[in-house]
C-alpha cells in the first residue's frame, strides 16, 4: 500500500515502494489526490503494466516552481512579513512566460527568447534592465538544477542556461552627495516626524550595514564594551554568514542616545521597512535630492572608509560583510587616490 504523509508545507506526498521498481513519489494538494494516485500506481505495478514515464516530458517548469517555493526557497532565502521577497517576483515572471513548458522542451533557443523578450519588452510586458534579466536567468538555472539534483529528473539537454549569452554585468551605482546636499539631507532627516529616520541614517553611514541588517538589529546584539554589533541570524543576512560589525564612536553615540530610558531588549530601530523607506524618500524630496536611495548610504559609508587610505581591502570586507573581494574592486580607485596623495607628500 502506498505511504501517504503530510509535509510541513501542508501538502500531501504519496510514496510507492515495490520490489523490482524504483520508488515513485508525487506531491498533491489534498490527501485524497495522493491516495488515488498511489492506488493507481500500485495497480499498474501489480499488473506489470507500470512504466515510469520520462519525468522531464510530463513535468512543467511551473510544477518545478511550485515545488521550489515549498521545498527549497523557505530554507534558503530570507522571508519578509509582506511576502514581497525578490525571489518571489522572479519566479512569478518566469512562470508567466515559461511555466507551461515541459522540462524536456526547455532548450537554449527558448531561454534565449525569454532573455530577449525581457530585454526588449512587448505590447503586454515592459522591458527590464540587464541586471534584472541576469538575475532571472540565474534563477532559471537554479530551478533546473533543483529539478535535477533534488527531484532526480534528468534533463535531456542538460542545463541550457549555461549555453546562452548572458546580459553584461551592470556597473554598480556610484551616486554620492555633495557636501551641500549632505547638509540639506541631514537637516531634513533630523526634522522628520519619524524619530527613527536620522538614527537609522547615522548608523547606516557609520557601520556600512544594509537596511535589513539594521532593522533586524537587537539590543542583545550590541556589545558596547568591545564596540561591536554581532549579526548572528543567518536568515536575516544577505550572504548568510554571521559577522561582527565594528562600531565607530559616532555609532556608539547614536546607540547611547537611543538606549536612554529604555530597557536593553527588543529591536534597536523599531520602525517598519516601508515606513523607513517612505520617510527617507520624503526627506530627500524636501532636500531637493533626486535619484538617491537608502541603500546608497552603504555605498557612501564604504567609500568614506576607502578614502581614508588606512583600510586595506580585507579590512573593508570585514566591515562591509562582502563575501568576495571582487565586489570591493570598485572602491580600490579611492584608495589609490589617497595613496597617491601620501606619495606626493614625500619629496624625491
């Protein structure tokens, strides 16, 4: 008799094991569907009529996407209360165009057509930038790898994403404010009705932390004695690697001001992501600053450290939390300029 069990996701999985046949399993929305499928497979096996069909011909990319959302994504991607994670949007866009195709039908030509459609746009779809398309192609590759490695489905053409041309890697944003713009922005942030705005901006500049890391920071993570903030929850970190963030004197001053009169527990910044986002954009608008985002504060913070000239690339990575030194290459020209000034200070 087929084994039917309910998974943590709430779906039902039927598993059929019979001597002489490989194990067969499938996941369904209801227990009845799982039981009916299991009985049908067992009956075919008893009559000697069961043939394990080529899964790649009968399973669509849409099926894989649904399994990916249930079995893989919750364990490997950070979640957000509003369910607006980037990976969800990527999967939805891919599903809209490619979800109906069987895995056996997905080849280089089809993937290349998807790439061109997203870059070019159409009467029903807006075009998107090259960076977005690169991320979506990477997600398609991950979906096909998931089908192969986790579901045991053989892809007759291998992974076609590996064989097509990818859009070029976009250059990183280099938006930095002038001293005058900074003065205006600081004034507007401090005058904001959102009392968390300026502390958040100040901490972002002094720690190089990402917005998500700042908003998940708890008082229990702060060690004022050693001037560090411990980021330990891998689910809330972009690179999923816990690290210690050094706290500058100005960062400690901001934390001390925030901790006055409160218990040392809970979140440091008790503000929602969207609320902080809107407050920051309103402050930029009032200051007459365009094309500037909260994430640009991280770029500004790392740039300032690089311009000091006394931080090497490894030290910058330790502060910023970049997983690879390749990501910090854009800041080396700032260090070189500073070193040139030092060299000029010594006569020949």
